[in-house]
């Protein structure tokens, strides 16, 4: 059976469950998804390109060198002129650790101007791109789904704590994700060190961006034996151990638009602490965590003290319920609506 639409994802990161789960749901709707399709100018110019939609996810991931960037610009301009079929999912509006910030910002702005539709992960981002950034065409809000069913989840809290050498009692806080400057891990360790409870612990789990941030985190953690570090990549099967051992997951972000790590915490039914920035309050409310205003003095330490006294069992249930509400089915429906507006579906 001929696919009803063919969509090319750029870039294609085969280990990223976001793209894999979205592809799976789109396939159910008769949409063929090609990761990193061969973008040949010659094929396009002679009318032999089969892509109904070119869907850009992370613009900075489509090139590494300046010649690759120039080629990507030429290809996208050609698609815009000949097919007018570009969609961009604005996962983030800034590449926070870019080596070439001006170049990357220019290309991101170009992708936005060339795109016929945008997809964003929250109303905050929609208002930002429509208002401050002046995007004039349709913007679709697709809330980031949970990862239920993707990661193994079969260990109990007791088993997980035993595996990590933790006591059965005592509050355990977790940071999980890449350790980068904008993630605010250093702020978290400083805030945690103000907590007086000797039975609580903080676990920082994730791969550092570089040796400098690794050294900073290790130096800060060394001053408090309650802080435990696992500064390395964690295999998918091990992820459950850290989330099941934790009572609360903390995301001390300085900047973001949305967060896959936050969705992972909700997937495992973990209460969260997060700043009240960007779209995060569209995913988390007071029933499932503590949101703090990062502009206020000592906001993060106060949030940690507040969550330590919170009804964590009830928050955990609310977090799991929220994860159940955010499905890949709904996500795929939003994408399909954008695609169909560009290229109507062929008969199945």
C-alpha cells in the first residue's frame, strides 16, 4: 500500500525515543517517516523527490561544518520555493551551548521564516513565536507526551534503594539529565547543602558537557557527603533504578522551553521541583510538585525545604495521572493536522 504521506525528519537521532515514538504513531496513520532523508537538489529540481513534508526538529543538528550549513540553506530554500512544505518543531528557541551562537541563531531564524507551520510544546512558546518573534503562519501546540511503556519499570522502591546502597528511609532527591551550565546543577547542589536533614540525599545523574563543568560539580559535591554523583551516561535499563529510589526529582533549570527529563519524571510518577519558567507550569501544578520563581531570593532552597514537607505520596499519584493524560496519539494527531494542511492525504 502506498503511504498516504511521506515525511522526512531532520535531523534523525535513532536513539531518541521522542522521534521513535512519534514515528510509530504516525506510521499507524499511514504516514511514512524517513529519518535524515537524502536531500538532493538535483532530485528536487527534476521533480523526483518524494517528500510531502520536510520536518525540521533541531536545526543545529542538521550540520557540523560551514559547507554543510551552506548546503542545508540551499536545500531548504529550494524546498520552500518549489514545494513550500517545511515544518519546524521548536523544541527550543536557543542552542544554549552553541560554539557558534550567531551562526546557529541566524540559521534557526531562517528555518522559522521558511516554515509553513510550526509545532511547539506549550502555549507559552506559541505566544512567544507569534508575538515577540512575529511568526505569521499557523502554530500548533502539541504537549510533550510521557514515556510510559518505553523504559523498563519493574523494580520496587526498596529494590532500587538497595541497588544504590541507600537506606529504606530518608528523603532522596534526584537530578537526572545532561549536566550543562543552563541546567543549573551547581545551583541545586548549593541549595541542597542548606538543608539541615542529615538523612536526606541528593543524586546527580547524567553526563557532563565537558571537563570544566564536571570539575565544578565534583568540587561542590565534595563539600557534602549527602551528595552522590553518577556523572556518566546511564543505560536505558538502569534509569528505572534512579527514579524508583528517588522521592522527588529536581530540575533547577536556568533556561528552557520544555523538558523531556521532566516528562520522564512524571512517567515514573515522581513529584518534581522546577522553576516557573516557559512551558513548565503547563505540565506541572501544585498537586504534583513545587514550582518556584527563580527571580526571588533563595527560591530554590525554599522550594527544596517545601517539598521535604509535602505529601509526596499524593503528589506521586498526581504526577502519574498527568503522565497518563499526555499521549503520543494526541501528539501524532497534531502533526497530522499540520501535514494535511500542507499536502492533503492521498487515499489509503
